[in-house]
C-alpha cells in the first residue's frame, strides 16, 4: 500500500488486503455472472479446468495444428507484461491518481496464451485476468479498462509485428475489489522462421490510448 504514495482509510486497506487474498486463491478471478459464462468457458480452455479429453469431439482433419512449448520447430511465444504498463490508475478530474484523489486502480494478475498454425499464419488467443480496486475518491458504477496486446520480435532492433487495443467494461460492486477478464481471440501474424521463433514475445499492458480508438492509417502518397 505504501507504494501507491498515499494513506488510505481502514475501509480501503481492508479492500486491498481482500484483493491480495483473492489473487492468491486464483479461482476467484473467474466471472460469476451468467452473462459472462461464454467468456468463462474460453478462460477454462486457456487456463485449464475445462472438459476432459474424452469429452471433446474429434478434431476435423483440416483443423489448424496447435502449438505449445513441446513443438519442435515453432512454439507459442511467452506472455510478458510491458514495463510501465502493469497498472492503470484514474484520478478525479484535474487531479493526479495519488492519495485521496485516486478513483480506482486496475492491475493484471494472470495471463495465458494458445496458438495454432494454419497456412503460414499463427492465430493466437491471449487471456488476461486482472482486478480493479476502488480508491478513496470512489469509482463510478462501471469503468472502462483499456488494454493492448502486441506481437514483438525482440533482440537487436526490436520490431512490432502486430498490435491491437482492447477495452473491457467492469461493473463496480460494494466490495470495492472486482475481477475482470479479457480474451483477445483475433491476434494473427505471419509464422516466423524457426531461427527467429525464440525471439518472439506477446507483450500486454494497460494502454489509455485504447479508450480513444486506434489512429487512422495515413493514406499513401501516389
């Protein structure tokens, strides 16, 4: 709590402690509302806990080949939180997100990924779970959480292969500590060569620019 740079009241401290306990349990991160059931099912397939192999239908002959860490040539890149983008804090209008002016703080608590290879392209699903904690200034009934997923080839001359912004709406309840979930299912990029495969990484993080929408591409000069 001291890292936030302010002193909270007893109620906020209790909420932060409760959030830490919930993050440790892990299972509390999954949405409970029936409207989020389909999202919960997708997280089960990414984070584990889904149906057993005997319950799954046989894969069609033309199904994409799944990639995992045991693949000999291409592997599903690891997920890393971009430095400086691990939290998202919002303040009262005209204020800084510190002390009593903090409205809410969002953080990422868990990630997962799944990749498939088809016709020379990698299609990835990136799962992100996190939590929103209400600050002393109080949060509105619902908040928009902006996130970004990027496929990056690291090393000398780091290069962004693909990037996309996402937002998810979080309904705030009386507990003041609410989990959120997002599955980015449309991350597609050209399959790298075997030599470059290990240099690839999925970077994720909060990006306020996502709330403004992606900038329009400049028209090419004729």
